[in-house]
């Protein structure tokens, strides 16, 4: 659904009409009010403003906070048993806000971050090594932003660590491009941010939940002592299934990686403070 009249209905019609060509049989419909979304099992929230060229995700925080408060209220009053996938930026802070505003348990609210950042890194690695993108498994933790923590040692290509396949210099170049991956697209598009990879990533997460796949994906999750970090949201590997986040997986990190993750968590915590949630 969308607050712009006709937009969701038009998109839904257009998508439905692609079904005979690409051969899918799911029903697609666009709604103009929250009533029509009642009883949803999974709700993906993209409401809010996106960045303009040169803007950081953090600059959207206070504006999108108002939109998300209102959206969450409407979503939860019609779908009290849903699992929420947050996409709105800055996604870590907005996921934190969504947990507070919805009063849902932390396992029912998950943010889109690592699947997207990992996909960006995987596609750059695949281009560099001339391998299929799906043979790359990226490990990215922390903030969906400039403090994201890429772990090349745990990033693999057909089970081989990236550190054995590329020089440190090339890895650093690909990591830097990944961290600025969203910004690169915003600068090219000029109006709006990326659509296709974020929506593919959100769909992958929704599918893991709806089909109870228990799939391990990198997602923004509320930590309560995991990784020695409390009361903030960052990307970590989580198992997604019917109950939302069914497990938070704790990887063995080196001292340096832990320090980077703490710094990343601290940056998100500082941003959360600006919302004065009390
Ligand atoms: C991105 O393109 C939407 O934050 C998102 O990185």
C-alpha cells in the first residue's frame, strides 16, 4: 500500500500482468488503506523519505522517525501478530524505533541490511574473479552505513576465504565500494535510491519467514548481550523462520573485528539517542 492514491494499485496491476510472461501464480493487489492489509503475516516497511545525492542515511533519522511512528501504529493495530521487515533508513535506528513503537518482541522486527550489503560485495567480487555471484558468501556485520564491518576472512568464494583469492589492496578497494554502495546508486539516479537489490533482499527475508526456512541471513537485529553488545540494533547473522528471528548466531571474531563492531554499535546507539525515545 501507499499513501499516494492509485500508486500501489497501479504497480500491483502492472506486476500481475507480468505473471503470464515470467510464469508465477501468486496474487498481487495494491491497497489504499491499512484496513485492506489486516491480518498480514509479514509486513515490509519502506515508508519514508529516501536520500538525495550527497546525503547520509543518518540525516533522514528525525524526519523518518515521524513517518515510522505513524506507520507502525497503523500496521500493528491491523496486524498484531505480524513480523516486520524494516527497510526505511537509517535502517538500524528505524528497526530499533519499530520495536519500541510496536511493542512487539525483538524477534518479530528485523531490518534489511546485511543481505543487501553482502549482495553488493558479492557482485563486486564475482566481477573481479569472474565467478558466479551466487558462489560468493559475504560476511558483513554492524551498521548499514559508513561504519559497516566487512570481514574478508569469513567471506568465501566456493568455500575458500577471500583473503586467499585476492590481494589486500583489491579487497580494500571492493570493501570501500561496498560501504558506499548505496551512495553510488543515489548519485547516479539523482532522484531516489536503489530499488532492485533492496527489494530482492527483502523478498528473500520474507520468504525465509513465510516458508519457515530457518535460513541464516545477515540482518539488522536488536542485541541484548550477544557479541557483548546490549540495547542497540546492528547487522548480525540470524536464523529466520516462522517466529521471525529464531536465533542470533555469534561468530568468533578477532579482537580487531570486535573493536570495529563495538564502534559500529556505538555509532548506531548515538543516532538512536537523537530520537529521544526515553
Ligand atoms: C541502500 O541502497 C536502500 O539503504 C539502502 O543501501
